């Protein structure tokens, strides 16, 4: 096997460095994330999220809310959620600039489809995936409006960025204006208008209910379902290759793909960023820790395949059909 | 003292990457440009070119600095009218590129192809049985063309009639990315007729109810793309899905006909079929070149390229760059060809690559099952195309095992 030593392959990162952490509203910080060596990060589209694995092992999903024309920077917004199981609290209280976090993705379950008109409805931190969508709507010259609700003005992030859009943006803090006036904003479906909504479950429920009779495809929402996942492991794990009868240990600094190739097992790959899907292998036992941009939540939950260029193991060992 | 213009430091060459001698054998030109520098100036066309792996890959990945919407050929759409409405994939940038790409990537993804796998393996076995009734045949027409033309149009869902138009249409399209030379002129007389036929196949009423074409129209019904976009996305399948695969398959068949020891290896380890195809794509690079246009004054390989300027990326040269590959001119199944740029790289990377790999895996598996030895049985003939490294004829002789 020819050893692969090109710089492009070494550029693959599964960690991001926190370049900056800034409080942007009451209870909201933004993290600016970069490749540890300043390389390009995997491409993304508006609506995408990344999985961040914190030093404590918790994995949480955050929408990308930066500018993808800057290929070397991701930005996420994190709301302090005191009731949560600790991910956001740890980011707020413990994570600091200079530290690294493991990441997976980006993945997009909330893609922006083409439309001449958009209505964006954000509740609180739900503004984050909508920011790049709004930027994109501007770029293509679409007609759009944003209704942005939150508890109070001080708790609502990115108001300064949104101010540049002028009258397209309606800021509606609950303590000043009461609940969002959904009936007025969603009076009737229009074939030329897509509605994108992200926010807390009660807002999404209300919007879903309001639009229950609408034709498919006009309302698009994103809900983050907190799934209980095996905590990500930072140590080594074993990979058993059932067909060839080999067994190898994958250490933290090597990808599964690299370990396979080093052991002389041919697995064809291409992008090595979990984007193209070339290196897919069948998983026979064990639970993969998926870091790719390809599988959706259901496909991940099935756990019967993985992309060894980026994905790892959630269990002490994995058995692969190789 | 006036600053020295960066342009003066760039290696300059009068080489024409699109002249008939080079299209017959591009390797000397590739080596010359690659060794001249990371980025060179092509005097004849007044543009930059890069032939090294690192720079080609960097330009492919950096869609922010090197755009496709000004055309991926020599013609600059900022100033020149394209001959057909631009592709929503190949000739588009984000944000317009996003939705068509997402839909097509799902349609042609490995999960969607699983349903086709069994049928395509059976089709390949049947075709191989048919062809092997003779011991000498032309591997281009009888296998490399015949197999994709048998399975792919069915998978898209177009009618049987008129399928002979697909190859000449693709041939013109891939010629059109180069300069307006004799090859382009030769294709012009039939262009209107071929285009009209292809456009007609993209209509919903013409397409079968199942298949890639129907899946694209269904995405329009879901609102993931518009109904205006759907036929143009189907057109991408018919434009880029046939000639490329034909010459990819021809490349791998030529490789095995000239490397008997590698054929023996494939016979012993049939699971190498996937690696074999990608190694052949690296080695021959069926798609040799594409262009990009700088969106801003940008530096590549130490050379500054001005906003609006075209740059030619020599994928074939990058795939044989000794800075990246050990013994790059050798076709070798022991090599890991992963990371070659024969399918491109980045957001525009060939969306049909899994289709091409499946076609090749099916055909090679069927052949390896029956053929003990394959060799050339006469003189081979190249087919010249401004973009494709193509074959007209590969006479082969087989010994069945």
C-alpha cells in the first residue's frame, strides 16, 4: 500500500479551536471556531448544524450562523439553558478561547429551498439557523420578512446585525409586545412564499398547528430532539474486521480509515471530510460515533454503516464487514 | 522605482493544451506545464493554468475565490453568451447551486443506488455473456459504450428512441469547454437537433414514473427545487452522465488489457474492482480539464490571479504529479488512489461518482468471472475531445477461464 502523505489529507480535522467566545445577549454567547492549523473547514449551507463534543464528553448540536464565504471560520450561538443536561452550561461557564472541541458534520436537515418570497419566524436562540438564510435571501434578491420574538430585548442576540436589514425585520420582545402575532403573519398559504421557523417547542407547535392545512413544502421547521447518545469517547478503541479476520486498535490521533489503510486493508475514499460518501463501510457490531455530513438521524440511529474517514466508535469495539 | 509586476515572474508558455498532437497524447504537455511552475501563463489564450496536484486541488475546493458561474470552459460568461442555458450544477455558484446539488446528490447517492445494484450486476453479466461469444471485439463500442447506454438511460427513465443522440451531445458539450477549434466546429451542424432532443427528454411527460428523472420532478413537487429548475437538472444527468462513464470504463479496460498481472490480481481479489476503477480514473483522467474564474484578486501557488481571470486546472496532470503520487505513470492496484481529482473535489465534485463506480464494479465483476486473460488485438485509436481523454477503438482478444 502506498503511504498517503499529501498535505491535503493531513488537513482533515476532527477538532475545532475556540478562537473567540463573546457574550452577545443575556444568556447567549457566540463561539468562533477555527481549524487548529487554520485550514479550510468543511463546506456548509444555510440551515446546517455541527455536533460539538465538549471536553466533558457531552455532544450537542448547534446551528452554524456565520458567513460561509469565510471558509476558515464557523460561528455558533449558544443559549444558557439551566434546565438542560449541562452542555450549554459547560460552554458558558467552562469553555474558553484556545480550547478545542471535537466536531461532526456539518449536516443540514433544514435546507433553504428556492422561493421568490420567504417569511422567517424565529423564537429566541432559534434565530441562529435563520441568519445565514436571511443573508442568502438578500443575495438572490428574494422578498423576505423576519418576525423575531424573545423574552426581552436584552435576551435577543444579533439585533445589531439584523438592524442593517431595516424594515424587513420585525423585533417583537414578549415583555413589550406580548406573544407573536402568528395569525397575522401566517394568515394564508401563498404558493410563492416559503415559511421557515425555528425556536422553542411551544412556538413550533403553534406554527405547525396554524399551518396544519397548508400544502406540503411551504412550511419548514427545525426541531432539535435531544437524543440520549453514548458519550463520545476520547480514548482508543478496537476495530474487528470480520471478513479478513484482522483486529486493530484505533488511537485518538488516527482516523479509522487511516488505521485500515495502515493495516493494508483497501478502503477507497475521496473527500476525507465525511461529505462525498465514497468510503462507506458496513458495521456488524458496536455503535459508531457518526461525524459525517451524509446520514440523517434515522440512518444514524440504525447504526449499520459508517464513514471511516471521520466517524469513530462509541463503544469499546466495532466490527466491520471488511 | 516601479514595483515589479507579479505577471513578469510567472513562467510563460506557448503550449496549446487543445491542439491535436496534445489531445492524442497529453502526457508531455502535462509534464511540461507541471514542471514549469505551480501556476503558468498560457500565452496563446491569455490565461493562467495549474498542473500540480496541490494547486489544482486548492482551486477546486476554494469555490469562494474560484467561481464556476462564469463558465467552467475557456469562454467567460461574464462577456460571452453561453451556447445553452447554463447548468444549474456545473455552471453555478452558491447560493444558486445549493438546492439543485442537494436534490441531485440524494437522487444519485449510495442509498438510492442500492435498489439498482442487483439489476445492474445481472445486466452486466448478460452483456458480458453476449459479447464473449466472440473472442475478439472492440471494448469501446461493445462494453464501454454498450453498458452505460444499456443501464443509465433506463435508470433516468427516458424512452428508448433517440438514445443514440446521447453520445454526440455529450461529445459536443465537452468540446465546448475548450477553445472554438475544429472539434467544436465539427459538432455544430447537429447541435440544434441534438439539443432539442435532449431538452425534450427532460420533460415530465416524457420521463418514466420511476427513476432519477421522476425523483427530480418529485423534489420540485415537494418544493425543494422549483418546477423551472427540474428539467435543467435532468439535463445535467443526460449531459454529464454518459460520455464520462464511457471513457472511464474504456480507461479501466485499456488498463487491464495492457497490464495482465493486474488483471490476474483482480481475478484473485475481486473486491479490488472499486479500487481498480478509481486507479484507472486517476491514471487516464477521462475528464482532463476544467476552468474556473477568479472572483477576487487571489493568490494560488505564489502567483496572483486577477479578479475576472480564467484559470485552467489540469486534472490529468495533477493525477500524475510526482509530488503527490509515487510512480504516477504506473497503473497499480496496490496503490491507494483515494484523493485523486479525476472526479474533481469540493462542492462541484462529480455528483454521479457513485453511479460510475457501480457501473464499473458491475462490469468488471462480470468480466473477472469469465475472462482469464485480456489483451490488445490490434491498434488502438483515440477519440479527440477538448475535455475528455477518450477512445474511439480498443480491439481486444480474450481467453476465457
